[in-house]
């Protein structure tokens, strides 16, 4: 389910991005994130957020906000780690991520 939400979101924000490329990016990011822990994981996320700030316009960042909310809720389970990452995203990208934590 998360993969479907991811592909739809990327297609809407970046119509020129191929589904194959978006899918590979998601898989690579999951592998990288899952191989890190603690400070290394936080630093990795912060590096990605800094890159996003550099590459996306304010309009794209605002468009990203509801898509991230949908992505977090996609599998029907909101993990503590997902909420921690959402908080980092909010603080670093100055966007709001609204998630139903009761899921």
C-alpha cells in the first residue's frame, strides 16, 4: 500500500519522473534507512531533508505535506519511528504533517 501511495505522490509532484525510477528510489532509500540506527539514521534523514529544501520550491514542499501524511497512514499502522521522522520533516521543511495516530 505504501508503494502505491509513494508512486502516486511522485507522479503528481514530478510528472516527468518514471514509475521505475521512483520505485528504485524508494527501495534504495528503504535499504539505506534500514541499515542505519541512532545518530547515523538521524543524520541521514537530515541530509535528505537539506537536499529536498535545495531542490524543491515552496509550492512543491506544500504539495508534499498531505502526501507524506497519506504515506505514513498508508499501511494502516502509524509507527513511533514514522512519527519521529515526520517531526523532523516538519521542523526542517517548515510544513505540517497531519497523521491520525489512532490508526
